[in-house]
C-alpha cells in the first residue's frame, strides 16, 4: 500500500511537464497563479471533508505558525514559478537536474543552517555534485540557475516546514491562502491586458478543455501531496529517499526523448557526475540507517516532495 502511494506521487510529479506543455500558450505566471487558486479550492474542500477547520483556524491565528508558513509559501511559489518557466521554455532537463541535486543541497543546508557534521561519504557526494554543477555551468556559459533555484528553494522550504507542526492539508491550505491574493491580482492583471488564456474563447487551442487543464493543476498538486504523505507514514524513510529519484528521472527522459531537448557532451558529463554523487549519497544513507538502529544519534537524509 505504502509503496503504491509513493510510486503514484512521484509518477504524478515526474509527468507534470506533460501537463505544463499541454497548457500552452499560457505563460508561466498564469499557470502558477491558476495553480495556486485551484489548489486553494481543492484544499478547502478537503479541509471540510476531514473536518479540519479547527486546525486551519488555529494555524491562521497563531502568528508564529502563520509567519513560518508565509515564508514557506514564498519559497514554494518561487519553486513552482521556476519549474513552470523551465517547462514552457523547453528546459525540462534543467528542472530534472535541480531535483536530482536537491538531496545534496539538503545535506549542504544541514551543515550551513543546522550546524550538522558531514560524514565522509557525504563530503564526497557534495564535492562530486559541485564539480557537476561547474561542468554544466561551463558548458552553458553561466551557472545553471534554474536547477540551483529549484534545488535551494525546495531545500529551504523543507527546512522551514520542519519547524512548524501542522498536517499537510492544513499547511498547504495556509500557504496557498497566503499566496491567493497575489495570484488573483496576477490573473486580473493578465485578463485586463489581454494576456490571460483562462476563459478565453475563439483562439486556437483555447476553450473549455484548456480551462479544465488549468483547473486540474490544483487537483494534481494536492493529490500528489496526499499520496506522498500516505507513503511517508507507511514506508521507511530510506525507501522514500530512493523513490524521490523517480520524478527527476522521468523528467529527464521526457526532456531528451519526448521534448527533444539538446543534450551536449558537457551536459551528459554533468548528469553522470550527479548520478554518481547520488549513488554515493544513497550508499551513505543506507549505512547510516543501519547504524541508527544501534546508535539513535545517526540521522539519514530526508526525502521531500518536488514541484
């Protein structure tokens, strides 16, 4: 049961670029804004279904919780907007790289923010990943900023969410409610300037089916989160950690074999180095997991949900 839920969550996240491509000619800003608004609607339905209005009210009236979730909202909308931008500009491989290096970024953030000490294999993995980013940066003529923004925004998002004790539905509801006024303003501005696609009729490719696809972004966003939460409750953390590589792998395959994105020799070298770093990190995580059964002070790398 838990494995099926985990596979379902990461399959949804991995296949998300197909939905984003189907939303053309909507811009990254419109897609992200609509995703926020429809996620709010889905979350409120779920809050009603699980009778979670008390928990939601408590989160909204606790200034510390609200402030923490507002900061998390700023990071996740940055992540969403960057991710959608990467898809609509045919840079899905960059997004894939970002989610590949996210576990390594979490290790680095643990040192920089939490003062954790790196184990030997973690140091090796981080160094290899750093070389990979440099190689890809040299090939691109600059830092792979899309990949780095995705990795660090989500890594920081995960750290912040660890500091607040709310259930996934309540947390996402508060975050999307915080973002809703900005999303609504963006939709209004685009509509007023003729740049919106939602509700537009008579243009090529636009119509009810396009509107439904935009609305579905909220359903898939919340649905994947619920699948992931169910898996995380039922599976060992090291298993969830291995499953997290499914989404960027699917993204990478879509980028190369479906969307036809160019993969130069330098990019291939960079990706191979990242994969080697992840193998090293996984080996270290498995060893740490075994050691933690004897020494509870050992902590393994945690997995998170992308996009």
